């Protein structure tokens, strides 16, 4: 554990690490080019991986990966462990405050590897990137 | 109306009530109150509780500061000596003069001491004031036997006091039965049997001829029938006499047998002078209860407004606990008076085995309730009182109200059927109309209504009626009354607890699939995790439970504002050796942690990064520390004073008991955090009365207090049981905690739980002490299981490499969170503020 694998794909910084690092139905944090990304693994969902900022803009600390995952009216969310606001795992929107938004990133499973790209996801419906060198 | 100078003479319960209500009128009156006793008003009704563990201060109804705050000039310990009606002023013993526009006499009454030869010697006492209690206690110290003269309400209350100080207690009554005013013969006989079973000896039809020095005890009472009784003290409690001397001396009309005569407006023969409470005579009658006194005060107060309300006499119905026995009396309890020219009919239920006696007196046509007597079981009192006060038509078979509910067919009086004028809470005089208005004003729960109207905050006897009234009103407005945990479960926490227990569901997924919908959330997941832990006590980080926990439980530490954690090792009872203190100091130093002593006599270490937690705990566990569960909804700490081992005043070893309790319940998961404390004497240095459960040492064992709280909404704990031995104390706490864990709502502290508990403290005692629900053994067994399966979660965690995986900042890097930056303050680290961070860590 712990060895940083900083890679680039199409000049985009990415993180690659083993699936064994994931925690079922909860989050872990990856560091990509100085940015903290919270990665959630929900094995029964499609897709099973979600990545958003680890930084909670309301609490002002890097904690979102340590929140509880669930749904509010069907929308997948993580609850900030600091002040309990819910952030959508699909859109990064804060359910309690429309003016607050965190970034959403692309993450996918490839065999036994987890790949997280710092490139921001354009929309929650977008399919994951096809290929990686 | 113009602002006036108002002087109130007397600061008993009624005088105080008058002053408080007058100040609330905010009419700019200049208010002065003069009390002869050295202290501000206190609750005389519960005087005997001082002997069962309460402090005299607990009885206080107000303070000097409070009077100051509401702009009342208060003078204590200086009695009014005379009234100068011409000059319109009163003059005190100390010669002070107070001018008045309106004078209110609330001088109260004094105990009647029959003119028995010898009744003025040492050892002959009365029972009326806090100072009287001191005298009783002093005489009890070197005595064994105590006699109360008077078998009425006050006499029996006084007998309770004597019994509480450990005296062999006798009650001597002139009449043939006890409580002759309130009870009929049958009820009186039942009460006597029950009192005698409590080892209080009752002597009726006894006329005391003289009191002489005794042979074996200090005093000897000789009765008219030739018998005698030896005792160390005699307390006269044979009725009251109004304090009317002031009025009499000022030529204000008083009754032939005493009492200041008042009219409907509580005015005396001098229209600028009012009299209220037990000094007043209305319609030839002295009202010796507090509630009618309050109604007189209301009438007198209304004279200062534009809407005067007359006093029209008051209902003398009463419900009380005498020596722990429920006694109730309503209206014409003897069934002697004619109603519409016809003799009434009575229905009687008497059960010798269970010691219950109930009688109702109804009109000849069976439609109206005229009176009732209840002994041993007052559960029907509220229902009967509503029928009586509101003149409501009885059901076709009125006896059904007092018959035992074998098939649940007791006709429960529904709040809806009551008129708006019906009094729901007679202590605070709250009508159904006031409750409806509170709901109209936005209250949407029983707790809201209680806070707004103060209903059910007196004796609490109306709690059930209040609840049904509020719920029916809410339901009538279409308000959805639910206490569902969240959108994923249409159940209350209590119902979820039951479902998990009965279905033996071992995981959140099982529960969700069987009884919920959706995926769960940050509300129901920790709630279910807590219930699972309370029932089965698995390791909280087991794979299927780990993702349910709040971050504090997941990382077994308390997250702080910057995302770092604080660590609290268990220091049971606050007792710690020098070696262990050094270990904590060394760990803090090594990991550069901020240290602070907590309010619960522990040490909190702040500023640990998530990846440091395992290393820190490895060192702490190696030194013999265990987790303190500061992160969990669980027992936090049991605070203690140093107790009899060192303290000059301590009467029990409070530290030993605190350690025993803390080690017993550590790790038990509950609906919310639990705090406790043990004090070694009544000085209460450990502040046990502000805890979820608190223990205070007595000469004879331990007093147990429950459902206290400090924090946002402080609540004094209720005295639950007295003079317990170790084993009984622990048994009661086991049952209490488990019952709370079973029935409380999510994140509901014991104080709020108690406020919402139907039946309140009495009900809790019935469940815990008398095992009314027959679940005591089950509660104890459940607690035993939790205690057997205790583990230090940190010890388990540091021994499991897989679990340690979780304690990393990044899965793909060993770097640390660059956003966490500390600066030094007073020689210790603290999180940097935004501007400091920007200056320190150029990004």
C-alpha cells in the first residue's frame, strides 16, 4: 500500500491503484497532481465507481471520502461528516445549498485496477473513457 | 389601569404565584413582597422529599436574583408587624415602612397544636417549614420513635418524612379513620391497611390527654382510653389555622373561627386590601390546598386589569401519593349530599389482594359524576375528574370506568370530547382551549405544547391526557404525526429496534430488504448500526457494519473542524496513575497533539491525522489504555468526587462505584451518548444530578437519579430510588439503560425521553422497580450479553492489518493532507486559520 502511482493519459494526470484498496459502500481518497479525489465504491450500483472532490467547501476540510453514502429521493449522495450536507455523487451538487458544488471526476474499474482521471466529467450520464494505454 | 404601589405580605406558594403573575402583567406596578421566612418561596407540598434525598434548594420556587430580574422588591426574614390603614402603609418587625395603594395578604397558615397539657415541651414539633425539617432531623438523630398527631393529608405526608429519617413511625388520629375529609370509610380502611404494611403504626380514635416525660423514651403520651405511647418526638399535624392576626389587629373582618373574610374579588372588608390563600375565608371555608390559592390569586390579580374574573370557590379534588400510596378524592366523595333532591348512587370496586379501592358516586339517573374515591390506583383519576369538572354525561354503565380492563374495554376519555373550557392541567391551570391555541400557534408535538403552555410540567399527572388531546388535535388538522426515522424506513426507532430483535436481523441489508426501501442514508445507517450493536454487539468495523458508521465510529476517534481527529482514552472515574499520565504526556508530545482536560475528567488529545491513529493507539494500548468511546453513542464517562477514602465529608467510596459503573457499561451502544457521575455525599461535587444517570451516596447506601442533562437544555435529574445497596443499584441501572435503549427515539437523550414518557417517573419506577411489564429479566439478560461481549475496539483494530487499511489519508500516496496546518498558541498546536494557512503554505 501507499506507493504513489502518478501516471498520465493523453497528458491528463490520473491515478491508478489496486481494487483491493477500495472499501465497499464507502469512500477512499486518492491524490492526483495535488488534488484530493474521494472515490466511492458501490458494488451494487451501475456504474459502481464515483469520484468527487474530497474537499468539503462548506466545512472547509478534506473529508468527503469519510462520509456515509446513501440516497435521498433516489439520488446517490455522500453526507459530509462535518456538517451533514449531502453532495450528489453524480453531479456534485449540494442538496441543501444550490450555490455549492463540488467537482465530479471520471473513475472506472479495469480488471483489478482502479483508474481515476483528474479530467472533470462533463455530465453524469457520460460513459467512461474507452481506452487507456 | 394606572400603575400602583402593591405590597404583598407573605412569600409562600400563593404569595409567590401572585407576585410572579403580577410582574408578568408588565403594567408598571411597583411591587414589593415581604416574607417572614429567611428564604424566598419554596414548594411546601413536597417538603418530605428533603428527607429522601432532595436538597432544600431543590424545593425553591424562585430566587432573590429572579425577583430582582423581574423588578420585584423582595424582603425576607422580616415579618410585617402591623398595618396602618389610614396612612396606607405596613410596618415590619424591624421598623421598616412600606406604603401601598393595594395590599395583598398572603400570610398563609400555621399548624394547629391542640391544647394538650405538655404539648409545649422539647420534642413537640410542627411540620410546616424548611426550618421545621431541621428541628425534626435534629431530634431524629438521637431518637428512635416518632409520632405524628393527625391522620389527614398533612399528617400522612409528615409520617413519610419521619419514616424517611429512619424513625419507627406512629400516626395518632382523633377520628375513627384516616383522611376522613377526603375518603369514605372503605377507602380509609384500605389506606390504613396499606400504610400498616409499610411499618407505620396507626392508632385511631385516640384522644391525647397529656404529654409527660417518658420512662424508656423521651416523651409519654397518655390517651383518654387509658392507653399510652412512648416516643422521642411528637409532630403536630392536626390541621391548619389561618394567620389572620395582622388583619384582626387592623380591624379587618375575620371569621368566628379565624380566616380573613373575602368576597368574590378576594377583597377584604377594606377594599384596598386583598387576602388570598390559606389565610382567607371564602364562603365560610378555608381552602387548604395550593390550587384554590392560585385561583384566588388569579381573581385578585384580575382586579388590577380591565377584565376582572371572580373567584367562585374551587374544586377540592386532589390526587397525591402518600407514603408512596396513590390516593385520589373527587367532589362529594362520601356520597352524602342530595343531588336535585335525590340521594346519589354509588359503585364500588374493592380488591384486597391487589390493594385497590375505587368508588364513584353518581346522580340518581346515573348521568352525572358527583364524587369519587381512589386508593391504591389513581389511573382513572384524570378521566373521572374531567367528567366531574365539565359536568359531562357518563357512559351508560359508569362502573366500567373503574373496573379493571380485562379486555381493554375501559372507556378511555378522549381529548376530543372535552369542551374548550376543560382544564387539562390543574396544577398550571391550562385548559384544552389553551392547548388548541398553542397548536394553532404552530406547536406540533406534545413537547412543543408543554414548552409553550407549561401544561403537565407540575405534578405530571395529566401527561397521558395531554398527549391524547394534542395528538387528536393534530390528527384533526390532518397533520401527519409520524416519528419515522427517515425516508427509507416508515418506522420509529423503537419499532425498528423491535423488528430487528424479533426478526433477528443481523445486518443493515437484511433490515433494508425486509422493512425498508431505497439504499439507506446517513440517518438510518448509523441508527441501524447502533441498534445492531445494542442487540448483538458485533465489532463495529466488521465488514458489513463498517460503512454504516458515522465517521467518528469508523475511525474510532472524534473528527474536528479541520478533518483531524481527537483521541480520548478511558480514564474510569477520573482516576489515573502517575505512570499513565506520563504515557499520555509522552504520546501527546511525540505526535505533537494539543491536550485538554475534558469536563468528564478525561484527557482529550487533538490534532491526530487519520494515518497517525493506529500508531498512537498502539502505544496507548501497550500502556494499558482502552478506548474511551468518546466517538460513540455510548457511555462516555462516569465522573466522581474523591469520596470517603480521602474526603472529610464523604460517606461512601464514590470513586470505587464510579469505576465499577464505568467499566460495567463501557462500550454499550445507545440511542445517544450517556453520561454518569457518582458523588460521595450530598454536597454533590460530581454533579450527578446533571447526568443521564447519577448516583449520590447516603449514610445507608446510594440514591439513584435518572434523566438529568447539562448542555443545551439543562434538566435536573429525578430522584428515582433511595438508599440502595450496590447490587440493587446496579440492577436498576441495568434495567433503566436497557429500557431506554429499547424505547428511545434516535438521538434522544434520556432527559427528552423522560419528558415524553407517558406516565413519567412513576411509570418508569413501575417498569424498573416493580417490573410492571414483566420484562425486567429480559432487560437484565440483554445487558448481560452486552457486557459479556465487550471488546476494546482499538485493541481489536490494531491487531487486524486489514482493518488498518482504512486509516490512510490516500490510497495511492504516503503524502499527508497539505490542507492540515497547525500553528502554535499558548505553547500548543491548533488548526491554522485561513489567513494563517495562506501565509504558511504557499500553494
